[in-house]
C-alpha cells in the first residue's frame, strides 16, 4: 500500500514498524526519487526553500504537490535513519 499524502505516510509508518518507510512511497513518485537520490540535509534544505520549478515541470507537479512529495521523502528518510536502515 502506498501513502496518499504525508498524514497517510505517518499513519502507515506508525502502524507498520517492521516495514521500511520507503516501501510506502509509490515507486514512480517524486518522493521515491528523492528518497533514492537525496540525503537528509538536502531534503531539509528543500523544505525551507521555494519549490523547484524544473522538478515541478519534469514531474508534472503543482507547488503544493511538490512540497508534499518532498515532505514525504524527508519523513521516510528521517524514519529510516532513526531505525538504522540504509
């Protein structure tokens, strides 16, 4: 099951502690791409800045959807690090 948004991801992580957080990110999503290619520092920095116009165009995202996807990736990476996962 893939998370629909950040709140859903948080719920899935909480109720499925044995499952890697990245498993809840849809494979072809921007959040999954970020999870695979960005570190925690870069994700935090992205959340503090403006949405990336190039990424929005490439991935077909609105600014709100872009921010939600970055937040989901940030949460998944943070939780994976907390659990000591790669």
